[in-house]
């Protein structure tokens, strides 16, 4: 079954100093682009993490976010009083220069929100000894992400395959107008000659008519479109990551539908072609999210 490139997964590692949460969010993309949004990940482990993500994701844009929540016993940190005083003087002076009058308590409350006023406030990178727990959390996040993408993929599959079937049904309707279309073209040309008072040679007229109707024949387009639709279904059913190939097949399907429209010369067939184009465009939009 196909998978979507859109997904979300989360894993949690219980470390000695607190809880580390790993979140992975993915969107569609032509290649596998990974963004790591955290300073917690050790630099010597970044390549390993990127490799693990690339192998599992294959394609798409992925954001990996790491957040750390310290344990209650280790959460309390000392305030750097000298730094707070320095900030206070600077902010208070700036407020006076720009004409902002605020109670000193409000200045202090604002400064106490600064993250760097705490001694040791910057969370260190993950210790080497805790790495196995982080690896397990990463795998859990990837498993959750994979399950999410599979659920989304099932919905995508149901949608695009139903639209392929709609296109085939619409082309069956095109065929039902074939005989009427050719008769209408023949009569229209005959009437035009009569209106112009042109005397037609019956044999020559039939020869020219055969030549003209051959140009309007859509039998080849019909055969090729059905082959493309079958190839689409075989590909989406038989390959785990068919997204790129489906894009190429959709282009070929569009070519046959467009050629049918240019040859139609019939109002009802033109309407059916427009409906087929609408279905194909929706397939194209959805297929961009198929892995």
C-alpha cells in the first residue's frame, strides 16, 4: 500500500536528568530534505540521525525537533544576579531615553524572562551514555510517523484510484457519441457544400470524407489512455514508493485526453473531456503527496 509524504511522529526518552521529546513532521518534497531544529543533538551524532531519517523517509521535507524537560530535582537554577543588574541598568536607561515610563518592577519582570540569566541555563548536548535511550525514542518517533503516513496513504489511494475509474467511465461515454459525431460531421460538410451551391462528385466526396474523418479518429487515443490507466493502477498497486513514476504516467494520460479534446468536434464530447481533465488535475494534486 502506498504512503503519504505528510506525517507526524513522536518519541520520548527518559534520561537521568529529565525527559527528551523527539518530534518529526514531514511534508511532500522531491528529495529528502531534513532540518534538525535543536542544539541538543551532539554534532558527532547528527550524521547518524540524518542517515536513519533518510533511510526511513526516502522522500519529503522533514523537521526534527528535540525538546528537553528537566526533572523537578534538577530544574531549580541559580539566577546570575550580576547579569540581571547589568540588564536592568541598560533597559532602564534605554526606557528613559525613548520616553517610556514603567515601574521598576515591570522592567525586572521582563528581564527575568531572559533565558540566559540562569547559571547553567543552557541545556547541554545529550551525554554519550544516554544515547541508546535517544536512539530508541528516535525509532519510536519514526514508527509513529510511518503509521501516520500509511493511514494518509490509504486515503490517497482510495481517492486517486476512484478518479482513474471515473476517467475510464467518462471515456466510455465518449465512445457512445462516436457514431453520432461522425454522422454529424459528414452532414455538416454536405450541408455546407449545398449552401455554397457546390456540386459534389459522390465518389470524390467519400474519398475526401474518409481522409478527413481519419484525422478526427480517436481510437488510438482511446487505446493509449486505457493502457496508461492500467499502468497507473499496476504501479500504485505494485510499488511501495511509486510517487515519481505516477507523475510521469499522469503526464501521458493528460496528453491523450488533450488530443481527444482537440479532435472531438462535438459539444458533448468536449464536456466529457473537460470533466476528465478535472479528474486528472485532482489526481495530479494528490499524487504530489504520494511517496
